[in-house]
C-alpha cells in the first residue's frame, strides 16, 4: 500500500489527485489531505441548491464537485480528509463503509475517543457527527473517502451550507444536516490537527500490507494540475453538471416587486418568466429573451444586460440580485 502524504490545501488539486490516483495507479493507496475553506458537493447534487451563495462570495470559498455521491460538506484546515483507493477481488464487496472507517475509529479509540460507526456512512461521538463518508467505483478499484472534523469552524460550516430550499425544485440528491462536533473537544490529551494527521498516517503505515510512504512526483503533479484545470476548476463540472431544476425568487425593491421563474438545464437558463408591478411589459419581454440560453449565474446575467439597451435603466442591478 502506498501511503501518500499530500500537504496541498487546494481543493481543486486534491480532488483531481484522488481521480488521478484512482485511474492511473495500480497499487492500493491511502491519502491524507486538507482543504482551505471550501464546499465539496456530491456528484449528483444541484450545487446552487446546496450553498449559501452570498456567504460563499463574501468569504471567497471554493465550491467543487467530487466524484462520489452523497451530500455537500464544508471544509477548512481544521478538517482532515482521508482516502482509501483499493483494488477489489471478485469475491469482495465493492462498497463497504465499515471496512474503510474501521482504521480511523481504531485511531480515535486509541486516543480515548468513544467513536462509533452509525447509520449508513457516518462516524459519531455521543450522537454527533464527526465524519461523513462516500465511495466511487472505477472498474475493479474503489475509492472511499471521508471527512474528519477535528477543529473546524462549526459556525462557518452552518452558514456556508444554509440555503433557502424553496428557491429550487429539482431531483438532485439533497444533503441531510446533522448535529456535528469537533474531535478535538473530546480528546483527553490536546493535540494539533497535524499531530492527528501524523497519528493516522503512522497507524495506516504500521498496519497496511507492504506499506510505504509515497509523495507525488513532478510528473504526477503536472498531470494532477492539468486535470484540476480542465475539470475540477470548470464551471461545466461544478455547476452545469447539476440536474435540471426550476428556480423561483422574489426581489422586493423600493418601486415594487419582481418575481422570476427560471427553468435550468445543464447550467443554462432554458426558459425565463418574469412578473413585476412596475417594469414595463416590453422591457420584461426583452429581458426574458436575452436571458434564455445563458448561464444561470450573476456575472453572465450582468454582462448580458450591460451590453443591451437596458444598461442605464437600473434593471441590470435589479436582476443581478437574483443570482
């Protein structure tokens, strides 16, 4: 088993690294990694329906889609991620959450923490969640990854994932919010997140079959960065990959109300309906026509309206508030 030390905190690089190892390595692998503040959404989720967009923009939080299913998670340097990528024999189950969470629970138990596997894919302490897990299968290799809340900013987690569910109607996988806690608060002996990192890596190294430390080569890094740039940083993967959805929102101004209903498919606004008690119907018709076929995002809407005859009417600012 290759025990891969990855100290990069760029979420685009780290998610690309998982896919790169899954598809290009033949060894069983274990990776430990952290991200700077970011939201990682599940493969089959509607990204915009899972995030607090205003908070994300204000705090400059990265939003990235991962390969596996499940719900959205907020991560920061106080959260540790672990990834097992292993070959699976014909008589083995491809999906086995207990198998891959067991070593993590063993480490926590050794530290005096009464951690348990509960539900379908969680590690809990006293009924509170410290780890969510997901899996993805590629041919005869399985990738299991999980989060470990060690010393995360719980308030940021709550704010980043707080969104109005009434705005979106879709068939995407919905996140289930759970009561959470930090591992550090349950330790008998206080340690840092990087000391915790070392304890887990040392445990896997000492118990894994033919385990050896591995660090990404220069060529690995080049390939991972290319995948990050081409896929994991792309709007097409992070937003357009979302399932089709309907979006509704009402904006109240000093002049009156504006209500927008949008049907979105592959990230593009396919149909736009606007109702207002103070905007001229001809202007509404022009806006509806201009917005059809462009990205469902503020910058695209603003650019389209700024390049129209509506540029200096104040309409651009009103409709930018919808995204």
